[in-house]
C-alpha cells in the first residue's frame, strides 16, 4: 500500500521496477494510515482468514536494504512472519487481545483530528494551494507528533527547510538518531495458550 | 416605572443577537469520505455549516428520513430536540447543520476559512471495526487502475504492508 499523495506518478515507477507477484495498491489519500492509525512506513499488520487483526502496526522491514540507516535486521520479523504463515492462530507471534488494543491508538481525539487536518492539507495541495496547505500539515504534525508520515509526506511536497524550518534528517537527529528512529518490533513470543484437556 | 422600562428595553437590545440567527451565504467545498463536492448555496451561522438537504445527499450520501439521518442501512436517529437543533425550514427549503451532525457522530472536522473548505474525518461507525479488532476494509486501485478491496482476501492470511516513495 503506497502512501503517496501524488499517487501513481510517484509510486508507479517503484512498482514497475519491483515487478511484484503480490497485490500492490496506491493509496494517495493515506486511507490505510488513517483507518489503522499508522505513523510511519514500512508498517505491517497481520490479518487472519476471518478479517481479524492478529498483529497490528509495527515496523516491518522485509529486507535489509535500509539496515545501515536503521540498524534493524529483517530476519527476526521474517522468521515470525514465516511462523504465522505455517501455524496460523497457533503461532506464538499472534498477539493476545490486550496487547492488540494497547498497540492500536483507537479513538484518541488528537490523533483523529490530526488525520482530518492532514486530509484537508492534502486536498488543498492537490487543488494547487500549497501555501494554504502548509498550516494544516503543521497542525496535523502538532496534534500527532508520533506520526512520521505527516512529516515525511509534507516535507516531500515542498521545500522542508523553507516551509517547515527543518529537514527529515534534522528531525531524525532530534529523535535520537537513525538507529532509534524506528521503534523495533516487539517479537517476543506470546506464552503458549492454555491447553484444555 | 420609567426607569424599569428603560432597563427592559436595554436587556431586549442585548438579547437581540441571541434571538436572531445571523447567517451568511457561502460557497463551500465539502470533503466527505474523501470525496470533494462544491456546494454553491451553503450558509454559515455562528461557525456552523448549514447545507440544504439536497446538497447533504449530494456531498455525503446521507438523507433526512423519519427514522433519522440515513445512508443505505446506516441510520443515526434524531431525537426531537436534536432534530430542532440540526434542521430548519426556510422558504420551503429544508436546511441541515452538517457540522452539528459531525459532533453528534464524533466526527473530527478540519476547516480552512479562507478557501471555505471543510474536511470531515472518520465517523464513530467507521472506527468501530478497529476497536473490535476487525481489519477496517478499504478499496484502492493498483498501478493499472484496477480496484481491489481488502475484503476480497477473506479466507486467506494477509500481510498488510505500507510503504512510500518519499
């Protein structure tokens, strides 16, 4: 799911180059990030056969091309993913409901309003009003400071230094550097479920 | 007696702005469920956006029905006092308070006064799925414009993965 305001223009060449065998969709209104309260890319969610979320919103690198920047090894995530593919609901990486709810920022009023400000900003940008969009992009960033999507997408649509007084790299440094910028996925296996005789 | 009537007159004068409903006509762009609609006959009254029920249907798909504000199977009932608060009839035209309705359904609103654009976010009903740990459904196009919905993958395990070019 490409979170790209400029849609196929920006995301298309990457998809063409990857020539994927799986489904790749283009989300120019960041609908998926809004519906699932996601704050960065790449973010992974596991959904079971019944449409139920079994692992939500976590950093999900499926290869090591950004390892030098993030310090994140993709192997533990891929290992957990393989375990789920093999064992389904019996996988130790399927989260219990208490942990799932904790990780999904459901009904946080600031997060909801931030998504509306971001949606408005995107719409203004697309109708040729970048200058008017910037205050709304900033308001989205203020209301949901955890969202890197709101920063990164807005910076990519203009001159970040000129319009936001910062850059992506500066923001990463402020957050403690690239090695801690991505919260590492919590891949500690759940304790085995109680087996009933 | 004379003084008293002067006080009453003064109070009445103060109350005037409360009794009347000062409103001004505006053109509004309404973004609802991520679809933008230009409405040429909206009214702004004390920061509330009023639209005709015809424009309500056009911009949001919702209609005023005896059972409430409805779209297909979805209906938000309106009690007597709510109905009074959210609707009014003027010269044969029915008007609906869209921003008041948004508050009723816990829907965030972002507004740009200069360009008269209103963005309505996710209503409470659109957030129930996530709260119940059911993966919210969506429909998006691939690179070739072909639409796919998450619900088409029911019966399979799905890894939903976001990325971006930026």
